[in-house]
């Protein structure tokens, strides 16, 4: 006897062959053999719809039979889709779920809108991140991690996988076509792009293969960073016209200017004149594009119109106020002694103690038998015996040891003397022949360049005052108008940075100079990069985009970014540096970045999550534990562990991490090797949901609990749903998950974590009831906006797009303990709606309240993670259901802002009746005046409670350099 499964398989085969009649017959026979199996009946829906006999199947199903919801509903939607489009099939069968019919009708309308790209534009216009008190655009001119060519394996630590590294090196073919595209996210100083140009130039023959096409997309959120990159790029392009850097004064002058622009705070007059000239040249090009409201397209470079306008503002500021915004004295590099004088005595004592310990460990290391050969070699280089060499180090003071040891570790050999005199002379040594006074050149610069002699500290300071201070000029490209209002000038160490210009694979290109100063290495790097420009000629294009890198990725995917159609939408390599630290970690990587990656063997996405290092896990130091730490990081953001990401996101980790700051490389899989089980996907999905609506602070990084890294809003959850849909997970299953959230019947969910990183050991897949009510006012809007791109959502809780209105309200924030100018990763908000009695609660963290046996929600609180916020005007603008807003006003609700670091309200509480309608889902009339309404302010007791909760030691903010008078990168842990 033929089995039902066999008949089902035969029916499916006939359906694929187009024999609908035979397919229907076989499915019916299978249904007769297994009448209790809903699969056979559900398979009939699309076929019956296509054959216009869906009524026959409807009669086979009892109208109250919901045992196989939601799959039968999804199939029903397909049949109805046909019926609503087919003449004579407008009547709705009795079995049709009214919510399913409405969902289908919405999707049909949405399909028409999709033709006009309306849905994509709606999604693209939504805020990607939670609002923060003020937007802080961090501007750091030079990074310190090694330059990495995008064509090579990206790594910073020791890597034993040599064959694996070589396999990832993309080489230009000597014959045939070559089409390569790379995406640089948060390009900053663009050193990785320059290194890639250098690498291409070394790999490219004098006559490159044809057809050859190379496209680099460079994205940064800071216009001043891109303006500075353009100065360097235009200079490199001109350098490419020369045959030899020594054959022309102009070529040498360009190299001098590049050296000082990239590394120095102060520069000689000649470099300053060349810089002024290049700024004017770039400004003229960008101004012409802005005047014509067109992109800047000059063959090798393309900048879209909006980016041109913003970059031009930075260029104009440099040409006017930028030159005098900071005094010469303030641009003098900050010395370590000056730094030590500004910190507390306890912090200073700790640094001194660390130095003593470091000296002891260093000397013990030199004496150990394992390092005997290394110690003997270093002693020989110093012209000493091993005993003399060790004795010299032992006799050093702790301060002298710190200075010498750090210098040996970070200074190129050619700049040894230059580094020694730098703290007192304050400038980098220029090459000869650049119009410096003869006495200064012969008595000071030349001996230092040749590594022969340096003036004593006091004499060096006198030389600076007499010969340099009244002539040299500031490097104003280090300055940004907005950044100066928030921080002092940030000084990087040019010696450690310059030492890392050439990657390990290209280190032979430096020639290992033992003299010439830092310039000998820096000029070599820029000259070889210019030669890469020259060899590639017309085969190369750089696309410059101003914006958040991950938002740009989504715009490319949604096709809402204005760019030529021939530009790539998939990339061979993608580099995000440590941008994921600030934009939501691995969930953003897997749902926004990886979908734009090609799937061939040599394509990969790389990022370095500095703030996601093993320090979170209690100071892990052994390499074998780094993978465990990475596993924890991925699970914290995505709910998936390492062995699940292939099935859950179609990505795989390429190699094991070898150090806390090593780049992590991921590949996109063209086909999913295996789908994760449904229960596991439910656990992953619900974890993603909770992370987007209930972010937590990172308590293990430092004692400060103000840092919140889940800055994404609820729309990241829907991007994950779209990813799972595209990977082939059943749409009816994903739709059912959304419906359960909308209807507050979510089960099989781990409770939301209250710590970060999330403990993997606590992963719980047991059936529990979790209340989603506090997030429905936002979730219903998000589901409505995403439904056309996803699948029909069958729930009476869904709203119509026409019911969505845009509301604005002014909500003043109570500034508490250094909240101004913090990076968004430290302070992010939720809007909260509720009755006055609920808003006065001491805590707004609802984690414990939503995990309960009963789904009854006894509070009025409703949280919203997606809204626009103008910190200057305290203006919040949010999309809400008009029906919801009317109910809020009728019930006397108030609205305020909750800081998610402490989950306490941090603003005035404004009546919802003060909210002003300023548009709908597609329109925003910013000319409508929003009145200022006096609301209830925070009490002093609430302020004190908040401060105690987020800062264990009042006034102390460990792990946040750049605050309290100390220097460093805000948002980065202290070392």
C-alpha cells in the first residue's frame, strides 16, 4: 500500500512540473490516508488557488479547526492572493480568518507601494539607534592599530595559520578580468585604504590586466574625517604624476606636507603653504558640485551631493576660523608628565606601582634561559656584553625605564634619536632642503636625522622657543569645530603609529632605514601608495559617503541610496574596524553587513571589537579562552552561540581569535548548511527581541555601569526576521512569532538578561510565560511598517498605516553628573508613557515584572525605543497609532525619557495632551511650532537615587578617559 508521505512527495513533484490536476489528486489521496495530518490539506491551498478550485478545499476544513494554525493560514493567504487578483474570485470563503484577510489586503496594497520604493523609504527614514542626550561625533585623526591591506588577511596578533592567511590574499590576475570591491565602514584616517592602494600597486604590473575594475566605498559619520581624507587623496593623485620623489621639488614638498598632516600637530611653514593650497583645491572641486547640486564625479572619485555639502562646511571652517581656533601653545604635544600632574594622587600612585612591576618582570625576562638568544642579540646591538646590558637596565630609575622600554617597543630604528628629543623639541624632524634656517638644519635637525646627537632637554626647549615657535604653524586638519567644544586637542603618538604603516607582508618595502627620522618611513609609505594610484589609472574608483556605516549598508540593501546603478551592491571585502562597539555589536554585523558580502571563498567581513574583548570575562589572557569570550559576545547580542551562527545567520567565523584585539573575520555562506531547530530559533529570536527593547549596562567592563552597548532599537529585531526569511525559515513560523508578541502570548522564551555580557550558562529554553505588553505601543507600529517586506501578519492587534501619526513634544532633560557630551554608547533613552503614579516609581526596569505566571500587566507603562531627538530644543518626535494617542490623552497619561543605564526617568514628565501632530508615516512638517509645556520635574531624591545606581563612587567614572580632566578616547576602557 502506498504511504501518505509517498503520495505527498509525488504530488509535490507534479506541482513543480506544472501538472496541477494530478498534484491535486495525489494530495487528496494523501489526505484521505492521514485525515488528521494538516500538512496535506495545507499543500492543497496554493494549487487549488492556481486551479481556481479553492472552495473545494475550504469545504474539507472545519471552520473552528485551528489545530494547524499558523501554517494553514499562510497557505490560505497565498490562495487569497490569487483570488483577490483573479476576476470572479473576490468572495471570501467562510473559513477565512478576518485578520488574515486584512493582512493579505495590506500586503497587496503594499506591493503596489513597493513599486514606488515607498516602503523602503519609510524604513530607511527611521532612526536606527536609540536617542542619546547629545550627538557626539568623535574625531580622532590617526589610529594606532597596524595598517592592513583589504586584499590580505586582517589580523593584529600572532597567527599560526600561515596557509590560511595566504589563501585569503587576493592577487591581480596577469590575464583576464578582475572585478574587486571593498567597503570601509568608519574609515577614519583611511590608513587601511591607503595600505590597500599600496598593496595593489605592488601586485600590479606596469600595464594592468584588462578588463580591470576596482571600487572602494569609504564611509564615515564625521565630515571632518572625510575632508581630511580628501586632502590626502588629492595629494596622492598629484604625486602619481611624478616619476621619482627626488626628481622634483613639488613631489618632495607634497610628501613633506602629507607627513606632517598625517602625524604632527605642528608643521614647518613650507608644509603649511602646501596644505593651504590643497585645501583650496579640494574646496573648489567640492564647491562646484554643491553649486550645481550634483555629485562630485572626477573619474577616480565620486561623492554624492549630500556628502559634498557637509564636507564643504569642514573645508570652509579650516580656511577661516580653523587656523586661529586653537593657539600654537595648545597644539604642542601633551607630555606624559603633564598628564600625571592632572590626575589624582591615587591614580598616579597606581601608575608608578605598575611601572615598578613592569621593570621587575622585564629584567626577569631578560635573565631567563628562554630569552638568552634575544638578550644576547640586543646587547650586541648596544655594543655591550650581556652582563653590562642587564646592569644598565637594572640601574635605571622607574621613570627612565618606562621611557626607554616604551620607546624601544614603539619607535622605528630610523627615529630613535628623534623620539628622545620629541618631548622637549615638540616637533617631528623635517627632511633637508625645505627652507629651514641653516643653523637649525645643521646644528639640530641633521644630527638628529642621522641618529648621532640630540640637544639636552633644556637646550631643546630653548631651540623650540627661538627657532620654531615663531615660525611653524598648526596642523589645523586635526581640528573640528564641534569636537573642540567637547574635548581638547587629542594627541596621538606618531612614532608607534608610523611603525605600523607597513604590514608584516609588506615590511620589506621600508628598506629598514637606520637614519632619516620618521619621515624616511612615512614618505616611503605615501610614495608607494601614490604609485598604486598611478598603476591603476582609470580602472579605480573611490566612492565617498558621509553617514553611519551600517545605515549606509541598509540603504544599499534597500536601494534608497542615491548612487550610480553600476556601483557594486555586493562586496568582496568589508572592513568595519571597531565600529561595532558603538552600533549594536554582532546583531548589526549579521543582519546589515554580512548580507552585502559576496559568498566566494576569499570574501570576508572583518571587525575589531575592542570593547568586546576578554576583559569582560574577568580578564581572560590565555589564547584558548578567546574563542569562549567571542562566543559570549555573539550570544550577548544575537542569542545564538558560535556553533549556531551558520544556521541562524548564514555566516561562519574564519579562524579562531588569537588575541583580545585581533580582527574577527566572518564569511557569508551562499547556502545554509543546516537550519537550526525551531525551538532554538525561537530562543534566538526572543533573545534578539529582548535585547532591542530592554538593553542592559555593561557592569564587568569597569566599576562604572553607565555603558550601554545595545544602542539599537526594535527595528533591529525586524532586520533579523528579514534575514531569517531570506535564509528559508518558514514564513508562517516567523509570522506566528510576531503575532505572539503582538498578542502577549509569547512562550518558550528565556527571560531578558539583566547583565552583560549575557551568561551563556544561563541560557534557558524551558517554556515560560513572558509579558510583552509594555512594548506593544511601539511594536505594532514597527510590525505595520515591516510587514510588506516580510510576510502577512495575522493579528487583530495590527494597525493600518493610515492610523500612524507623527507626534512631537518638548521634553527637557535633567542634566545629571557629566551627562553632556557622552558618546551614545553610554547614555541611551527610551520614551515612556504612563500614568503619573507609575512614572513616579523608583525603578523603570520591568525585567522582573514581565516574567510571571500571569500575563496580567498591572502597570500602565509603555516603552518606545524608536524616536528622533533634538538635544538642543529638547524635541522628541515619534510615530504612534492615533488611536493609542487618543486613549493616552483620555486616561491622563504623561510622557518622559528613561535613561536605560539606570532604568530611571531622567526628564520632566509632560502630559500627552501637549504632544503635537506634525505629520504621518511619510510626511513630517517641521514648520509646525511645538509649544513648551511645563511638566513635573525630577525631585532631588530621584536625582540622588539615579546617581547612586549608575555610579558606585560618586564623582568617579572609571573606564571613561576624556572625562574629569583626563585624556583619551571617550568610551574606551583605560589600559
